[in-house]
C-alpha cells in the first residue's frame, strides 16, 4: 500500500507545488504564519468564496500561505491521501501558527488523520452539517459547520407550490450529496414532505431524472459537483426548457438550473475561520472557541425558470432576492 | 547718576513684579470663573447625553421585546437583523443577547435543539463566579442568541445568567415590576466596565398584569450590554477644552457603578425616567486659586518680573547702544563729509595713498593740478602722476612722499629750493608736505601728500631776487650784485692767480643832460648806453650800473692791456665818460679797496680832462691827491659841526643912480684853515654835492647870512636901500623844508625879506622847474627877491627865463670877462640884457675886472656890476666885531661898494 502510494504522493506533491507557486504569498505585518488548506481548487465557486472571506479578514494579521488539495477534480482516495501528505509536509516544514482548512476533505484527510489533539491549532470551515464523523471537537480544533437553511427552503417551497407535499431531490452521486440528501430528507420529514432522492453519475441521467422530476410537486436541486460530463451551458438551457415545476436549491452554483435558491454564503465561513485564527494568534486556545454553524444565507430567483414554470412569488420575495437570468 | 540708574532699575523691577502678580491673579481668577461656567455647561450636557443614550437602549429593548411578543417565537431571523442594526447604529451597545428561560426538565431538549441548529458544542454553563451553581437550579436563563456572534464571544452561548445573584435579583425584580433593570454586567462575559439592561419576555401576545402570572409566563429575557466608557463619553461642547467629568450610576440600593472614586464634593444627580436610576456626575474640577496658588503666583510673578526687567533693560541697553552707535556713525559721517568738503574747498592739492603709495583719493585741486581725474588716478602709483624735479638743475625726486616726510621729520625746510611739478610739457612750482596716515592702533595705513602751487610766489621771489640784484632802469645788475661778482672774481684771482679787470665809468656832464634835457632823456640815455655796453663786452664779462651815471665793468681773464683796450672802446662811444681801471689779481686788497681804487681812478680820469681812461696804480700821485680829496667828506661834516666856515660879502655896484636897491651884497662861503689860508669852495663843494651835504652847507649859510645881514644893518648902519644875496644849491631848492627854514630864520633875525635875494643857477631852476617856481613864489610873496645866477653858461632857454618869476638876471662872467675881445660874448651880453629888459629884469654883470668893461656895461644899460674891479669879498667876521655863529667880533664896514673889502674867493666861482 505504501509502495502504491509513492507515485501518487509524487504526483500530488508536484501538483501542490505547482499550486503553491500559483498562489501569491501574502505578506503580513504580524509575526504569525497562517496556512490555509483548501480541499478543492481555485475557480470552484464555493472555495473562492471561502478564500475571499478569509483573506478579507485575515490579511494583515499573519503571513498567509495557501494549499489547494484539488480533491474536487481528483476524487480518488489515493490522491486525497497524497494531497494530505503533502499538506502535512508543508506544515512540518513551515511550522504555521495556525492552519485553516476548508471543507470536508481537508478536515478528514489532514486534521482527522494527522492532527487530532495535536499542538498545531486548526480552524475548519465548510464542513457539512456535522463534525461527528471526524471526531471533532479536538482540543486543537475549532471551526464553523456548513449548514443549509433547509427548513426555510422547504417551507417556502411548500408555500409557493401550493401546499404540495411530494418532492424530488436531484443531485450528483457523491458522498456530499448523500449527506445533503439525508439532511433534506430529515427536514422534509419534519414538514410532512414526501421526498424521493435521485443521485446520478452522468449528465444524461441527470437530464432524464430532471424531466421525470417534473411530475413531483417541486424539486430540490442538489449539487452537480461530481458529475464528470457536466456541461453547464447546455444543461442550463435544458433545465429552462423543461422546467415545469418549482425547483429550489441551497447551492448558489445550482441557480442556473433552479427557480429559487436559499444558499449558504461561503464568505461567512471564511470570515469566521479567519476571526478564529486571529483569536488563536492572540493566544486563545481553539478549545475556548465553540464550534458554530453558519447563520446567514442568500435568497435567489431565476427569472427564466420563473417564466417557464409560471410560479408566482410574493412581491417582497422578488424584491429581496438576488437575480439570475 | 549711577545711584539714580540703580533706583530706577529697582523701581522698575518692583513695579514689574506687582504688575505681573496682579495680571496673573486677574487672569487666574477670570480663568477659574470661566472654567466653572464651562463646567456647568459641560456637566449638564454630559448628563443629558447619558440619559439620552440610556433612553435609546431602553427604547431598543422595548422594541425588541415588543417584536418578540408579536412573533411569539424567537429565531435568528428575528434577532440577528435587529441586533445588527442596533450594534451598527450605537457604539455604546456592546452586544445583545437573548436568554432562554428553561426549567430543569427542558434543559436536555433545549441543548439538543441548539446542537441541531449548528452549535454542536452547546452546553449550559454557570455565570456565577467559579462557573458553578451554588445549588441544583430548577431554572436556567441561558444565552441562546448572541450578537455579534464571533469566535471571541461564542463561548457566551449557553451561559446561565440566573446563576449570578445580581442578575437573579434583577430578573425577579424585572418580572415583578415588568420593567427594565440596569445592572453592572456580571463577570464572565469577556469584558469589564459594562452595564446590562435587562427586560423579560413572555409567552403569548399579551403580558399578564399579575406578577405571579408573569412568572409563569416568562419565556426568557433580553439583555443589552452597554459599554460604560462609550456611554459616558461627554459630548463636545462649543469652545474650550473638555473638562474631566466622572460619573456614577446609583440605584435605590446604592452605587452600582462608578467611573472613579470621588469625594462627591460636587455631585449632580438626575433620574432616568421612573426606573429609580440616579446618575450622579462627579467632576475633577478644582479651582485654580488654592491656598498655595497665591504664593505660586507671587513666585511666578517675581520670576516673570525679573525676566521682564532683564529683558526690558537689555532691550533698552541695546537701544541706547544702537542709538549711540547711530549717532557716532552720523557724527562720523558728518565729520567725514566736512573733511571731504574741506578737502574739496582748500586750495592745496591733497592726495592720499595706501602703504604702497598707490593713490586712493585726490581732491578736486589735485585733479586739476595733475590734470587727471580721481577715477583715472585711483590705484596708480603716486610716482606715476606726481613727477617732481629740483630746479633749475632738473634732478628728479623719485618718491615725493618719502621726500617730504623726510624733510618734515628732519624739521628742515629748504628755503630757496624750487621744486616743480612736471605735467606733460608744463610745470608748476610747488611746495609740499607729506605725512603718514595711521589707524587708531597706530598702524601705518597710507600717506597723505599735500602740494601747493607756488608758481606765483616763486615768480615774485624770482622778481625780487632779480630786482635785488639788478637795476630797474637799465636791466643791468646793480652795485650790490656787481660787488658780489667782483668779490667772486677777487677770490678766483687769489685762488687761480688769474687777472681780472674792474672799470669804473662815470659819464661826463651827464648832470647837464638831466638839467637841460630832462630826466626822461637822461634815463633813456642810460638805458641805451647800458645796451651798448652789453654789446661791447665779451660774453664772460659783466657790466653793471653802479648808480646815477656810473657804470662798472668786470672783465674776466684779461691783462691790463686788454682791459685798457676794452675801456678805450667804451670811451670812443659818443657819450663822454671818465673811466677808472683797476686790475684784480692775487695782490689786490679787499673789495672795498678795489671799489675805492676804481672810484679814485675814475675821479682822476675826470680831473684829467674827462673822457679819459685812468689806470689805478698804488703809487700814482694823482690818485693819491684824489684820494686825499676824498677825505673832504668827514672834514666838511666836522667843519659844520665845529662852525669852521665863515661868510664873506662882496658888494655889487649899481651902474645907475636910479637903481633900487642901491647897493647889493652877496654872501660868499669861506673855509679858513689853521694856517690862515682859505679853502676854495671849488675844492669841497663838489664833494659836498657828491655826498649830499649841500643842504647842510646852505642851511649854515642862510642862518649865518641872515644873522649877519641883521647885524650889518643895525651895527654897521648899512644903507637902507640895500639888498643881500644868498646862493642856494640845487639840492636845497628841491628841499621842501627850505622855505619854512628861511622864513623861520627871517623872523628869528627880524630881517626884512625885501632886503634878501636868493640866487639860483639856471641849471638848478630849470632842472627843478616846478619846485623852483613854487619855492620862489612863496618867498617872493614875503618880499624876498630872486636872481638867476650864471645865466648864459648853461645854454639856458629863454623860454624858461620867461616863465621864471625873477627879479635879477646875473650874466655869466665868462661872457663879461672877454666881451671886449670877443664880439660873440659882447653880443651875448647885449642879447641877454635886451631879453632881461623885455622881461623887466634887472641885470647884473659878473666878473667885471676892468674899467673898460665897466664902461661898456654902463653904456649898454646893464644895471649892476660885480667883480674884483669894483670890490673884493670881505669876511663878515672882519666887518663885525663878533661873528654870528662863532661869536667873533668884526669891525664895521661902511661905504659904497667900492669901499667894500675885496674877498679872495666866492662860492660860485
């Protein structure tokens, strides 16, 4: 196993090295060193939002060095492992004062695997729903959990779909989407909604299931992340053409394929993680900083979908929500 | 004066101290008053500001509670936006919390709900000191909503506020009263100096009025945490600085919060609505003028006064110094201006130089004298412009300044030196002076040269020198200079054994030229003769006018033959002259001897028949005789002094019985010698004339003649119709005092002027015509009469004869003596007689020595005759018993002219 891992580590190391070269180092007026480890890659909307919020707050408090594990595009466990090893090497060589990790892979492959109750303080963000599976909290770990405003989303879906109780969840066939599906199902159950989950591996199947979902009262749109042949433009057009029912989502990047969105705000995660890192740099222990969940979200509407579906939304909702054409 | 100055300074110091102290006291008093007033304003404003802020917090609390009551459920969508709004708007609000009121039974479910909502670590924690509950609580008041929720504040989630006694009391009081409660924030909230405004919330839309019912209805409590420091920031008032104001918040139970421990000496209280909250304002105000303030003011005033006095005195000193300096500069400027004006106005050229004798200044006179402007001369060396030379030899003076400084320092002014300033081709005679210029330390900084143009003075000096050595008429050197030259020649002869010759020239009959042709003609003759003499001598010889008609020649390097030839050349000139020649050689005597010898030689030449050259030799008999005669001068003076002279009278006979006076007696001068002989006047009269003794002789004659005339008239009973004649020389006639002298003698001796007749020669009368006429007229006015003596021998002009106021005309005996043998003489006598008759003059013929001549004269009509044929002169002393002057007595003389004794000599023979 170890032998097999070496080539992957090499590849991951080169990838991380190249990634590091592409990230400008941010000089800090403070003496601290902050290592930011992103589970994904630059250009991924969620990750970019988290980084934006993080840098907005953290810049000026420490020297920031960033590592993108790129596990969204490299889904194999070996890659993730090798990426985690590379991160570990970086931590050991650079000796940061605090390490900020975003999203589940970094929490799982780096923190959980190598730094449980270690001396190096960690701040996580973007970990979906719960940290129980990673064994958090550790004495050296704090952070913010990513929760979606599912109840609010489902409540509004029921309201704007005329009191319907039957819904379809459509997403990629990934671990994350499975966890999301569970959360949505749990919330739906509280609200008396009959939810059927459809997790697909390909765009074709996604199209097929999308057309089939038009028979439900409304659709809960999960993330496409993990569908390898996803063509955003084509599928966005497809979705508009075939939209007949209200489609709600908690992912901002899925708004081209949805009617209404209740989306988490990645900047909130980045900002909280940065504020926590600052407190740690000031001397506070991660244990003194409770793990919290995000509390803010954005409202979105897709005008094309609204037109296709004929859904009527209240005037205040239309005015308040952000728009996607 | 110094005492007054010291008193002045002391008075100034004391007055300054008093003044500064008063000013300080007034300033501090005014400042204190103003500060007190400002404090009043600021304290009121601060109280009002705090009350307003608390009112804002209270209003926010009421709004939040009201909103909660309306929605009947607290969630993030309700709490978060409202809280964020308040936190953004009011900086004195630190945070807002919602405390959920739960029972022991509800605790676990509540915790799970919180976990579900994302607070996975949520737990209920005690807010009591030590984070523990004193006893098992039945109720909890736990933080379930918190804004701002940050990593630093997130650990407040789940805190049980009821575990804190203060909060617990406030909670029950708030529910009981259904009102807000303001308490100090319990410790454990992460920040000190906070107030907490609490107000409970209730389930249901309406709140029970019954306190007991409200306890059952309580759902939680809102808490607004206020930052005490931000709450009590005093508002900025207009003008002046902010005073330090402290605050204390009191409840009915006492102080619950204060910013500072104060002595409460100045307390202002206000109530916040009806919540029994009293805000007490305490300030740090202290009046400036405490017990020690006055002492400090005096000390400060003293120091200020000293500084002030020192400053003022220093400024005054500087002012006086500056004023004196300005005055000195002004005075210096004026003096310099005056000096420059003086330099410009003086007539001397003033030139100043630096130590290298480069010109630095010239006054206008110097610019004009050097014909060079100061601008052009500036910086040039003095010697380039001032070129001085000794005259007449032309020796240059290389450095004028050094020359004059040396001359000044040696106190030597060389008279007679002529220094000229050369300016191109022109030159000026200058006199100069130079002096070094020294600075105040005595260091040499230059020199000053003063030059005066003495050209005019030099010219006058030259003229004086020339005039002193030259004859003004002829331009020849005069006697003094001639004698100097002779002396030089004499010395040279002695030194070099060389011969020179001295010629003494006396013009023959030059007196006659003056008498007949006038002095103008005589002067012209002398000038021409001088010119001729200069042309006749050699270049190295010298001709001089020694006086009157006398000239001198100094012939260098010539022997006797050459000198004689030279003298002969002079002699052959038309003008006749007698020349005495004396050789100058090593054997010659003194200058005086040489001049005397030349004079004697000339005299000898004149005696030898005039127009002769006589060479002086020491053994020359003739010269010796002349030398002896020259000794007449002291003898004449001695004779006058000792009254050795005597008078003689010779009668003049009337040739007609009708003539009046009937008898004329002419006084004649005689000089008896010890051997009984008489010296002829012809011997000593020339000497008397030569040495200007004729006035003395005439004066003696007049005095003695008038005295004799008086005695002759009275003692010898001379005929009443008689007249005495007295001869006057030319020198006497020209004497203005003679007339008065004669008048005085006439009065003295009581002589009738009509009995006195004065004889003057025609030469004398004509040579001194106007003076003679005035003299004659004056005496004739008294009655005296005048006769013109020796008429005819002097080639007299009948024109003059016509104009002279005369009474008698005496015909020269030369014509009378030979008139019988010479028809010309006879014609002359007859002509003179005819003219005299026409002029109504009586005629007297002299030198009648025989009867035939007498007869002829009678026949001719001549009025009187005189001569040995008629009578000889007789000494008055022999006629009168005693002479007038000598006191000798003379025998009386009675009878006609023919009876008169004959005299051997006469004065005017």
